[in-house]
């Protein structure tokens, strides 16, 4: 089963961000599974693995690799810990070289809406340049829409039907990608939304622990 695009929706010119091999001429429907370890698995509706995302954090960065089904790297995704900026940068393969950067994301509203993001392709020269894509999401409701610009929908995440939820569980949901849209790019954005939620919780825990250590060292604790 594939997603039916609205009949009055104009044909989307090919949107290739990560690789042409991820752009197909038909709408694509996939199942996305997440877990508490920060990993993400993408399968087609016949449960064949298509893509994976695996955490590979460092001391200073929250990061993960987008992988092929056979674990070959597609893209490195990273965010500097404890900066408060929530700016993710995405690079080709497993590189972190500036010359290999593909795109970056920035929280659209730094305080109230950490899962609403603007996406900037790497060719942007100035911080004030308009964003290329936008993500509007509510992860708790498994609701996410990705736009080209600020109005043209190119992909949507949705909850699974009741029967599907019973069969698969609450950590799985459906992702509909429009025809001619780079689905590896879309999966990377979904993984960033999920990682942002996880890293926000992790940062709060680190902040609490750090404050406790400082207070103890200063003799301010109980």
C-alpha cells in the first residue's frame, strides 16, 4: 500500500538532498519504529528493513548515524551538547568535515516548541537566509508534517490504525513520503525530531545532576 497524493496536488519536482537513489517516482509509505536506546528502524509495509538510525554519542555531541539496511553509513547527524541552541548538522557518510555538510536544522521557537524546526541546506551563506524546509510536529501525538518552504507538504507522520497498533505496538507509526521526495532526507528529519525529544530530557537530567554536584562541592546541599 502506498500513500495517495491528492488529485489536485501539483506534481512535485524531484527533491534530492541526501542521494538520488532515495528518490522514487511513486508515493512511499513506510513503518518507523523507535526505542528507548535512541535507535530507529524503517521498514516497508512488507517489513523489509530499508534504513536504520543508531546513536553513537561522544562526550561533547549527541549524534547518530543514518544507515542502509546492511549498516553502510549514509549520513552523520550531530548536535553539540549543553549549548541550548538545538542546531543539528548533517554530513555525508560518517564524516563531520565542514565540506561534507548537507544541511542543518534550527529550532523555530527556542523555548515553546523544540520540535518545530527550520531546515537550511548547506549552501546558505548567511544566518538570515530563508529556510528551505520546515518541520511542524507534536511527537507525543505522533503527528509530524514536513514542508518545502513553509506551505508545500512533502511528507507526513501519522499514528497507525487501531488494528496496526495492536499488532505492532505504540512505538511504531506510519510515515508517508510524497512522490519524487528523497525519503532518506525525510527519515533523517524524523530521527532528528525523535533525538531532540530524547536529548532535551537528557540535558535536563545532566543539568540537575551538575547543579547537585556544584551545590555539594560548595557545601550548599542538604
